């Protein structure tokens, strides 16, 4: 293999590059990124960077000299437009054609929009964070659309900065589709205790822009006056440029257990990747920091000939005010939810399916996390965990 092209200047991409070099690959590496910036860390964008203002040198994943030392050619500010697997060529938006022997797809995801409703901010890029930070001044009213993890993190950050904050959520409680009503209610109570106003079970009817802000109209008749509006209604895997290429797509790039796509010589890693995880007997797509790191390295090894299946126990975190939430495993389609501990400042909740422990949520209880992670990997029976 003479030349590897990595598309997407993401966390998964950086770790794929590191994985290639650590496994002895000495050929050319080209990194293509749609943004003009070096790859940077995204989790701080809804927390520290949003609060204090993003500083690129502090959120860069690697210093500029790292790419030189690793022998990585950079093509930043250029978007991949088409893939021709027959010729093994990636076509860029300026018409440049980049040949490859091996290809890593690490294009991540893009925020969902509200289809012409505006003006509404999204928070996905460092430029988004820069633009939003400049408008987060004490006393203004921020309305967040969507009470997912990003929406709740933005709400918490803005409230700590002295803004009045309202959150509009379609579901009856935050995070109910992910964690269930009882656990979601804890997050609602926690946010409200810090002054965030939540409008749950509310359907957005429209947004009217005015000279001094926006009017958010809900179908129940509520009208919220906002100085600015942020939407956190989920993301979509960035696969549009792959349509018609022969790469199988289905809410992401579909991969086998070792992260190979349907096209020879092409692997995928990060938010864009949908693969079969044998540990859970489930095809999944994971939008999490730790997964991007581990999956990038695994994809690199697979591209170089390794055949091991990628079977992680997913892990992610969310910090909201003084609540440090850590989660391992999966909570989707849980048949049992057991709240082991719940008070004003902490919570431990377990999620079971098919007779075994599948997921565990720990808020301000991080010491329990490693225990539950091992139990999930070992497929410990649900009864044994709950009774212990």
C-alpha cells in the first residue's frame, strides 16, 4: 500500500493516522478536511470553549508540527464531493482528484436543521462556538430547541454565564428516548434547580424573527421571546458525497465487524460508521468521543490487514452544572431499568436487556463505572447485578 487518504479532519481521523504509523505503515498519508482548521476537539465547544471563547491552539488535537513529523500531507478547507472506487479516486470540490490505495472515511456528522425556521444557531464547529460565544451576554434570553445532551450542556453553560435560559423539548421529559422517564426526570429537576426553564411535551409552531430577537411560538399557545435561539435536535452522518459510489449507506456508512465498508480498500471510523458489534449482537452507530478514538485506531489496523472484530463497550460523558454524568454500554430498547441510587446530587441507574446488564449511568458516582463496564463486557446476568 503506497498511499492512504483519510477524508474528514476529525478525532477518528487523527487516531486512524496514529494507528497507521504505529502499525508500521510508512507510505504517504493525505488528510482531507472541509474546514480550514487543523483537527480539533469538539466536546469543549458546548462547555469550556463556549463559556470562555474558543482558542484554537487549546482545542487542536495535535500541534501543527505533529503532522509534519508524522509525514501527513494536509488538504484543509477542501470538501470531498465524490468517490470513484473503480479508479480509487476521491474528487474534491475544486475538481482535484486524489488517488488512494487505502481510504479511511471519517467525515463525522452534521447538525440537523429545522427546515427554514430561523434565525437559529447550531453548535457543531469551532466557528459556530466563536459566533455563539460573542452573543452569550448576561441578562439575555437564550432558547434552546431540544433537550438532548448537547442542548442541556449549552443550557447549563449559558445559565452559568448569567443568561436566562429556556429549553423546548418535544418529549415529556429530557432524554426519555435514551434513558427513560425516571432518569430523564432527574435531569429535568437538576436543570430547573439551576434556573433553567424547561417546556417539555411542547411542539414548535414557528419562529418569527424581529429587530430585537425572535418569537418562538409553541402549539400549546406559549410564546417565548428570545434574544437568540440554538437548535440541538440531533445530527446526521455526513455521507451525502458517497451517494452513488457503491459504498453501502444506511444512516451512516455500513461496515462489517472489522470496519470494512462494502467497497474494497475502504474502512470507516467515528460518527459516520454503522457496524455490527457482536458483544451486543447489534448494528450500531455511536456518536461518542471514546468510540472515535478507539474506532479510528481499529479501522487503521483493519486497513492494513488485521481481521479482529471491533467490540467495544461504548462510553460517553456529559457535564451539566455540578453533575458529572458517565455512561457505559447501551440503554436503547432496555427491558429493565433499575435505579440503584438517586438523590439531589447523584444517581446510579442500570439498564438490562435479554437477561443481562447492558448499560449503566453514573452521575457523580464515577467509582462504580469500571465495575459496571466489566459486568457488561462479561455479560453478567441482570439478576446478579441488581441483587449485589
